């Protein structure tokens, strides 16, 4: 019998995972069973993805940059990438503000629900506040200082230091462009082959994706708090989800107008990356798959994808910035505060910066939300209000983060003439069948 395509199998894994999680919560000891015997497979899957993220960035970025041949091309692409990233992020925050001011979800939270939520989650919220405080205490140029590693081996051992690895790879790539081609050749050939190996590893890991997401979702379901809390926060969640859906609409429109690709084709192309973003809640863990999808299925040249996507995974988080705008105003509404236009414009700025600063890992957007709240004068304890429902919403905003990076990579590729019309449709699914 013919196997269904990969994204369908991943989806099936997700559905079965949720059902399995629900089933196991029905009897005593079920939760423990899932934690002991199912969850570890999800962890192994995420670890495997993270394991290749650093080598992938190093290999593909060095190769991508050194293929550019001259540095002016690099600065052209860099300028466009950053420019489009900032524009889409500001758009996302604005959509978030528009939604939350239209639906006003915070006003529907009853006084006693608010108090209950604050009481239940205040210690968790305090933890996030402490992390955010540390980040805030750093000087204004700390982000710049953090960009330059003092030891590349140390930088690559810390998955949180993706920007440092990107910096090193760019720097190394520039060096390769500047030395005589015959000297550069063996190094380039090495990274070329290195890259191929990593891409093959992604193929292999993706074979396990349906099982990996099954385990992740089953574990998530058994660990999630009670349904009542979700219900109280329903309006907030719906407002945010509508905003996120609109943002995907914005990408589709931009791509339709500028790249002339049908939204359905784009979405189909990156579906496995989106599903993985949803299951892992981490743009960084999803990065290898995002790269493979845009290169193999959407025709973005490797040179562009290897430059735009790793940078995007760390600094371009449209879903996160949209979420921060909605969450900040929601909390203000729940506490009966009316935010002035000035305060809301301030949110556009701080949410843009906070999403750039957020790490591409689960829950990072919430840590940075503390900074947005502080800047706008909204009580930080309000974090406790949204805690219960943050994980599922994190999963959704990560989908938008990854979709945004992919869309921008297509736009940048188009703008520098590096978008192939007919990407050779091979790889995963065919490949998967062969390997089965
Ligand atoms: N989980 C998100 C990501 O990895 C960041 C966030 O928490 O918003 O893209």
C-alpha cells in the first residue's frame, strides 16, 4: 500500500498523540506511564533536531557566503533581509494591537477568575520575571557584545548562542571569499560535502517525525492544566489565533503579489516545517527542516536560504511579537487599565525589539513579554493570568515565526534573482519511501 505523504503522517501522529494523552489521563498512573515511557521519545526527537542545528548553520552559511564571490552581494542581501524582517515584525505587532483593541478579550475575564489565576500561577510568573530582569539589567550595547564569541567552540556548544555561530560563519565565509580561489577550494569542497551529510541526517531524522510528534503531544496533554482555565482564557486565545491567522494571510498576499506564487503552493511546501514548529514550539529545532523545505520545495537558492533562515530563526519572530502585543493589552484590560495611544505605540517598539531578543525556544516569548509589560507600565504579575494557556499558544506562534522566515526567504531570493521556478521536487517523500 502507498504510504501517505509525510505531512499527513505527521498530522496523524499529532492527533493520535493527543488522543493517547487524553486516554492515559483517564486512569490512575496513566500520567506517570506517559512521562516514563512515551515522553522520552519526544525528547530524543527534539534533541536530534537540535543536534544538527549548529553544524547545519555553520556548514551551510559558510558555503552560502563563500559562493557569493563578492562581498557587495552579501551586504545587498543582508540589507534586504533585515529590512523585510523589520517591516513584517512591525506589521505583526500592529495586527495584534488591532485585534486586541477590537475584541477587547481582557474585559470578559471575571474578577474572581483573575484573582484565582494570579494566585495559582504567581510563582511561575515570578520565575519568568527574574530571567527578564537579568536581561534588562545588561547595558544597552550588551546585545552587540554578545554577538561576537570569544571562543567558537564554546559558542557552538551552547545552543542558545546561535547568533554567535552565525557571526563566525559569516566572518569565516568572508575570509574564504577574500583568499585566492585555488586556496579556498579545498575548504569550500569540504563544507560542501559536510552540508550534504547534514541534509541527509535531516532526512533520516524526519523519518521518525510522526513518532516524535506523537510522543511530544501525548506528553503535553497529560501535563497540561485543567480545562476550566483554558475556558476562562478562551477569548484571549481566540483573539490571538485570529491575529496569527491574519498574519499568515499577509504573507500569502505578499508572496502572491511579489513572488507570484499561489498561497496553497507555498503552504503545502512548508507544511512539514509548520507541523514541526507546532509540535516542538521551537523555531531553532525546526530550522533544519525549514531550510530543507524552502530549498527543495519552494526553489529558494541555498545561498539565500542558508543566510536568511538561520538569522530569521533568531531575530524574526512575527508570531511572538504579535502575541506580545495581544498579551500585553489583554493583561492591561483585565486589570482595568486603559492604554493611551502613546503607550500602544510604545508597545510596537518594545514588542519588535523583544521578539528580536527572544530565543527560538519554547516559552521565550513569555520571558520577553515581561519587558514589554514593564515598559508600558502594565503589572508584571499579570503574566500569571496567561500562564495556563501559554504553551498551546506558543505552539501556534512558533508556526507563524517559521512561516514568516520562509516567506521572507522567498522574497529575498526573488529580489536578488535567486528563486528557481521549478525546484526539483524530490527528496523527502520520495526519499522516505525509498528508505522505508
Ligand atoms: N517558541 C517561540 C519560537 O521558538 C518563541 C516564543 O516563545 O514565542 O519561535
